[in-house]
């Protein structure tokens, strides 16, 4: 009997649940599993944890080595940083191998759509958390509404990777559980665009953290959501052309965004140039370089500039970080964003006992049988950072289940796809419930539609 071969490229923090899942499934389906990573230390750890899995050290930019490992595969899962995916894509195309990844569909991959379809391959993108679970859970609601003859009138969705209650033990109630760079530069690139009650809204990056929406998740309290870069693309992606409101956002605990906005207004998230004389600066010197000259204390000058009181919770968050301390930065060449990131990495470190939390919520307004309705779908998943984090579960399990569906021929779809199709999202969501990842849905009727 032919043994199907699965190759996983990249074994970072978010792959732990994925590797565990496929290793459990390989015993039932008699798969061969190979995991490749650039880190020798990661490879050594994997060899100890999964002795039945073949592990290899791989430089993905080495075309010959990359092709040698991909050529053996029936299916490739790429968990590499997004910038490396295109190399894997070209190899999978040349060697005619199916591909899954949690990353967004990039423009350079879209250009290869016809080649993927012509070869009858499935390149399944955006099959992790966000993107991934957001698509699947949203489409379940939207397709259900349409199946009843209803019309989606509004779609609001938010997601955040946060610390679980008890581990959010600093004034920001936040720590780094994923790439710090992405957090520091969040909201920096481009204008946030969305639709609100039929009006197009454009929010420049320096106002993004001011335009907040309150989100309440039962059992987990209140959050604040700042708008993502492009919410308008979901109109076509989800087929919700009648919706008058389409807004996607990122969740943080209350107070985070106001404090982060102080960094944005001051220019500390800028990554476009190097700060001069940095090697001689303390963090206090660094901040003074961005403030108007004043004879007042740094705390007073800073609080005045950002429009808050010196005793406010916002200032508590800033001073707790040490941003106003006379402590040497210890860097020679760096952008403002680099300096901020270094400081945050020292203060937002996670502890071995910490737990993280993934929170997602959809609010879907719709008209059905002459009435307005609102469906609320909420998800909260926690996990241990030093074992199976909430992030690892919600990224890895959807990928693992999709892997099983493809290797057992339960998906007939080909081409470049994301999981908005029922044959993909229905079985994935169903199995996720058995793994403790389930959405709580409620629908309530609003006021009747007035007839002319």
C-alpha cells in the first residue's frame, strides 16, 4: 500500500499543535511525515519530541535542497515566514505538489493562479487563525443566512491574540505571543478603509488607534477594536454585496490603544530612518528628541503633548515601560520603531507559566422574513505558552484538519483557494469543536422592517 508523504516546512512557535496533530493522524492513516526547519536547535528538539518523524535542516533558499524535499511529498505545508512562500510555490508548481499555508494570498501568487489551475493542483491559503478561522466561521453564518433566503446587511468582525486572564499582569494587559515586529508596525502601512452605514470611511494610519469600537465577549469582558487596513475586500470575498457596514478590526484590552496612540503621535513607530546620536541616548533623551522644548519635567511635557493628565492610567502605562527613564538605550543604528521594539521586548516578555488567549467575534446583521436580525458569534481559546498556546491551536489545528481532508481525498476543489467553501470549512469547524475550539452563536430579532 502506498504511504502518503506530508512535508512541513518551518517549525516555529505556531506549528506545535499542527505537528502534534499530524503525528497523531499518521498513526491512523499510515502517513510519512517530514518536518524541515533552518534551525539546528529546533531540529534537535523535534527529534527528541517526535522520534517517528523524519526531521531535516533546510535552507529554503537553496533551490536544490528545497526541491529534493518537496519532490518526495504528496502535500506540502508551508509555515515559513511569508517572504519565503514564493520559493516554495515555484517548487510545488514545478514538481506538481499540493500546498497549504496559513499566510495571506500574495499578489505574486495570484499571478500564478492560471498555472495552478492548469496543473489541477490545490494551493490552499489563509487556513490558519486570522486569516483562516475568521473566513470559515463567517462563511458558515453568511451561507446559512442566504440558504434561508436572507440578506446580509452588516458585517463586523474582530480578532486578537492576547494574554489570558491571570497572565495579563501588567498595566498594558498585553505581552508578545507572536512576531513583535508585526505588533510594533501594526496600523502603520496604508489607510484603514471600511464601510459604515453605506458611507466609505478612510482612516489614515496616525488616526487608526483613535477610531475604536467596543466589543463585549461573554465570560471574558470588554475589549476595544481598532480598524484593520482593508475591510472592503471582504464584500467580494464573502459575497456580501448588500451589506452597508463592513468593518474588520484587531482586539486589545481597554486602554491599550490610547497609550499606543501616544507612540504613533510622537513618531516612535516610524521605521523609515535611523535615529542620529542614538549611541549616546537614554530612553528619556530619545523621547525628548520628539517633544517640543520645555523647561518642565519630561513627564509633564510628555503628558501635555499627548493630552492626558500626569496621573492618568495612560501615563501609568508609559512610565511602567521605562520609556521616560534615564537608562542608556544601548543601540547604535536603529529606527524609532527598532528602539521601541527593544524596550517592549524586555517589558512584554512572557513567563513559563503564562497562558495566552485568542478572541474572535462576528456581528452579522441580516434581514429575514420581514425582520432585522443580529447574529453574534464569539470564540475564546486559551492555552499554555510553553506547551500548546491558544495561538498554536487556532493556527495549527485548522491546517492539520485540512491536511487530513486533502490526503484522504475529501476535498475535490483545485486551484488557488481560501477556506470560504463549504466542503472545506464545514468538516474543519465540526472537528475543531471536538478539540475545544467552538464558536458560541446567538441570533436575536430586532425591530420589524417598516413597509411603505
